[in-house]
C-alpha cells in the first residue's frame, strides 16, 4: 500500500448557493508530482484553496500526513508543512525580495529566522535582487520569488496554482527544472494546477482531470491520451 501524504474524500464546497465541488476525492502518495488539469472554471483553484483552508468546505475530509485538517485554519496548514503558491503569485510588491522571503519564514514550526541557503541555490536571481522591491521584478522573477517564499518553510507538500501563467518560456523551463529537482532528488511531494500540456507531461508523474467541480479521470501521466485531452482539456 502506498503511503499517502494527502487524502481527500467526498469533498463538497459552495459559493453561496452555487455547488462548486461535488464529492471530490483525491489521493497523492508521498514523493509524487500530480498535475490537476481541466478547462477554466472547473473547480481546480477552488480545490486548492479548500486544501489550504482559504475556502470553507461543506462536507468531506482532507487528511494531510495522517491528520484530518478540514477544520484547521489556513495559517496552521502552512505550519504543518504545506507550501502554497497561489495563482497570480500574490507577492508583496512594496516589500523587498528579502522581506517577502522573511514573511514566509513566519510559518516555520521551528521559528528559524534565517532564509535557507537552498532557496538561493534554486533561484540565484533572488540572491542578486534581495534589496529590490517585489513589484519591480519581472513576472517570471516574481513567480520564482513566490515559489521561494513557499519553500522557506521546507514543506512536505508544495502546491502550485498555474506556475507558468504569463511567464516567458526560459523562466518556465527553469521553474520546471526546479520542480523536477525538488520532486525527484529531494522527494518533495508536488500538486500543481497546469494548463500547458508539454509542461504537465514534463514534470508530472500522475494527473487528475476536473470537470464541472468533479474529479472525472486520474492516472499516470503516460495514460493521458488524445481522447481524454479532446474530451476534457481542448478548448
């Protein structure tokens, strides 16, 4: 039996009267990289926000590392080892790169105050721009900062919501390299929402497809065939 770090079962969520997630189940084994896929508006970001505690769930369970976290506040979820990079990055534009990274440190359970040197090894550009304001960075640099901020807590699970959105191709490739390195060499579990098929195929080991708030297909990345792509992913 595979050791699951994240196990979601029968998850339902509402926006007002609108039922947005329907009995969603998802299981991610430790050390996996799972791509959450589907057309826009199908519930992918809603699911990530529910996992992070940013949206309340109506029913169902979310287990992380054997602990039911469905009722746990969002800040506590970071504290137990979930790193989250939201869609649109959400860095602090008026703060420096260093200050953005230091804010991430506040979620560390060991209260460590130094930014791990590992962050600069993964993203050398951040070390070069420590004193620059976040808002002055390019989109790709901001995304690297957002990922770096999530990694300063040294998470067990890294969640990324469309990390390649609006970013130049060379930075997309670098981010792919970092995800592969973290996942394959350091066994960090990764869950990411990704629309770009080549990127998903490159970094992902497994996929889950969502359609109208439901999980409709799951498998290893090699099983993502043309029929599934045409049915659920082609716009």
